[in-house]
C-alpha cells in the first residue's frame, strides 16, 4: 500500500486524502507549489487503502464525497483541523478545448454520471459552448461512438472507440481553499500574493481563449466574473495608463463604488494624486497600508508576466472569507440555477401563456409565488426566472421546507450567533438570506412551514431585514424571493393554517403551472425530449403509444411521464417503443388518493427511485438482513440504479419524515412502516 508521498502519518504536519492515485499525485504537486518543504505532506488514495487512524496538524480531503466515504470507513481523526477542498476546472488545458472546431462532437468522460454532467455544465458555463458534448461514464447503457474525448483526469475510463484524448487533468484546488489552508498553517502574505498572482494570470489567459472562440472582445465573460467576484480578496486589473479593465465586487466596496461604475474608467478619476503614484508608479509592493476613501487598506501590487496589465489586491477580511466559504459549500451541494426558459419543453397554449407570464416577471423585482401539482416543474420555472433576471450573476439558493425539521429551518434561513443554543458552531453560522445577497432565494414547499417561521418570514418580506438566532443586530438583506408549493395556499388561509398577510405578500407575482392533463398536445414533444436525453440512438415512439398517453390523466405530471419513458427504454426490444413496452397498469397512478396534501389524506405518489428504495428495504427485511445504507445501495446498484451511500442517507431521511420508514440506530437498520408498506403495495 502506497500510504505516503513523503513521511509517515504520525510525523506529518499535513495529510492529503483523495479518491484515486492520479488525483492524489496531482493535488499533492499543487500543494507543494506553495507549502514550504519544511512541512511534510502525507498523501493517501482511497483505492489503495487508508490507515484507520490519521494523525496530523491539518487534514485536507479532496471533496465532500471523499469525506463522506472516510466517515463510512470509520476512520479515526487525531487532527487539529480538517479542510474539505473546493475544486475548479484546471485552466491550464482550456486552450486544447477552445481550439476544437465549432460544432465538433466529443465525449466527456468521467468516473460517474453526476461528475460527468457537472463537468459538461462547467465547460458550457465557462463559455466553451462551441462544441457538442456527449456524456460517457463506466456503466452508461448507451453512448455515441465518437473519435474525440475530453476527460478531467480519467483517461483510463475512455472507451476504445476514441482515437484522440484531451486530458484536462484532475480538478485543481480552488483559490479560496488555498487561502484557508494558508490560514491554518500560518503562512505569510508573500504566499498569498503568489497564489493570487498565479490565479489572475490563469483567469486572464482563459478569458483570451474564450473570447477568441466566441469572437468576443469582452475581457471576462459572466462566468469568469462570477469566479473572481467570489474571491475573498479585492482585485483590480488596469493597464499602464491607468485604464481599469476589471474590478471585482470586493474592490468596488473598497472604493465605495459599484463595480460597473469602476470598469472602463481611469484611476485618475477615482483616486487623488498622492494615491495615484502608488498605482501608476513602477514599484511593486506587498501588504502596504494605503489610505483609500479615508480608510486604511492593506494592498499588494504586481505585474502580470508578458502583459501590460497590473493587478492590485487587498488583504482578506475574515468575516467575508467565512461568507464566501459558506457560499462555495452551497454551490458544491447543488445550490445552482440550472435551467432557463429554453429548457421548458412544450408549445401548447397553456404552457406558452405560463412561460410568457414568467418571462415578464423575471424582468421585475417582484416576489413570485409558483403553485402547481407535484411534477409540473416548479424548480424549473424558479431557475429560469432567476437566470433571466438582473440577478442572474448573483447566488441562487434553495431550501425545501418539507425536507427539514422545524428547528433547523430557522437556523438555515436566518443563521445564528455563536452560543445561540447547545451545539451551535464556534463562530456561528451565516443564514441563506445573507448568503443570497444580491441574488434569489427559492423557498420550495412553502406550505409546510410552521406559524413561527411564517411570522419571521413575513418580517423579511416587509422590512427586508433578518436577525440571526441569538443575535442582537438586525441586518438588511437585498434578496428576491421565489416561493413554490403543491398545496392550495388560499384554502389553507381560509382554514387558518397559513397567514393571510404572508400569503398576499408572496402572491405579488403569481404563476399557476398547468398539469400535464391540461396540455396533452405537449406529450409528443416531451417524449422526444426524454428519449434524446436518455439514449443516443434514433429511438421513436409509435402512434398507438402516444394515443394511450393522451388518454391518461398523468396525476404525477411530467415527472411520471419521464419515469414511464425511462422504463420503456430499459425494456424495449427495438428502436420503436410500442404498446408491448408499456409498464404494467399498476405502475401508473390512477387515483388522487395517492396524491396527498397532508399526513392523513392518503398516500404520496412515489417515483421510481423511491419505489426501488422501499422495495430494497422490504426484500432485506424478508431475507432477515438489516437494511443499512450499504446493503440498500448494493441492491439498487444490482438493479442498475447507481446511487451512493451518501445519497441513500439523504433519501432515507426524507422518507422517514414522510412516515414511510423508521431508521433504527446502530446496526438494526431501516424498516418499513405500515404507511410505507401500504404505499408500496396498494397500487391500482
């Protein structure tokens, strides 16, 4: 077992943990660029095995998923601090992708479906959208046979049909994580300047490549703007004549100006003559205290090699650094506006009218309430509204009220101060409303919140203010709210279950999503779309199947239609889907009794994944096995549904909240409740 790159775990100041050997070696080399040789770094790859006890000053874990894997392995930590890496695309290899011809078709190869899709989205968001990406990962049922493949450090997983591989290398440790590591190791500001200098050089080079591909003269596109704006340093880029090319939001705060008011101006019009010499003079400096707008600010100045550009950066503010770290963590957990109006499929009158209203509302700052049955696309519309608003480059943070216990909702929304309650984190926690500053917060399943949370939420809407739990200071917030529910809020108001004043505050902008049974003419278009996203072959659907689809009520809406198509593609015997490929009638939901609005109103319509989980638990119970996360994951993988133990845990928590299962502690495993059994078997 190759346990260490250097030193022994008992002697190391630092230990690095990664999943694969390639990633381990790559991240180790990156750390070595700025960590002094006097500090030993031990490095492990989980595929080689990891010592059961890790002892060090600082443990660095390659990803949140890797940390979850370590916890499942019952690894013991004797470490002063643990840092989970935030990682980004390796900019060094962007040119190779940018040089590909327009509309060339390539495979994007990664280790699993989720990371493959994430890599494609990253490249598209970065502006490299001139080529067509097709996913490939081990176990994919069907894929397009292509000559060229792009992979983020997984060349061994590239299929044999590929003759050209563009290996972008594993994702690099992001700059904010590097800053955190430096803080923990008490490294000095010279190292900070070195990191910032290298990162800015990469940003500038990337922007040039992307501008060439897109035939644009923009220095940085929206995505790169977002990257740099989320740095914990203030950054200013200008030429030798003093004309400002770029300033991030943090630097805008230094000058007490909006960033858009700084760009394309000359420093002569912003700072006085005394300060101008520090910016336009030939001297470079590190950590120099300068007076800007009456405030003392520590700055560093350096020149970009082989460029006329000059970069000035500020020192980091620890509170702001914490906020950025929280935000980056939320991005890793999927808090991202993934969809646009082009992703909403359908050309029927009801959906066109709904999209038209949503598009108009997206241009406003109005609070929006989206009502609609389960499966109609509420998150899709919320994402689209955000991405078409002036807040599109700001955060998009979501909270699902049905997935959280009431005692956690307040701390998630409003944050808390240190010592606010037993178990509160040292330093407190920043709430979603603060983190969403300048962006949008999506409140899903708003009908499930308690009267207490309703009252606090009303204050936010009325006053645009929040107060963290245990706090004494009221904080103003600039956040747009989009709420969604599958319940009839007006009926809940009449029944005194929902505050009328909150209801009317939410319902300033209103969208009611049509159920699929009211837009049957869209079914054919939706079917074609779902087929295209699942397989690369030319698969068609027979007219007889479409006729059957148009007779059905689709109480599970678009989500149920998608599940049906996935099933038919899995069991088909040809490239034409026929009536013979339709699921058993028990597969479908024919009665509203399966669609519930409260705990005692019937049963939830369960999707395919939920059904598979419940079936796996029941099978393990009947076989006399404890239904733990590992066993459930194994059963689902055998059924062709790849899902990690971490994902299983999340799903189980939601199912327990709905009353379908009971999670027993220790090794007893999970069992189905009576409600879960009825929901699983009482199908028409």
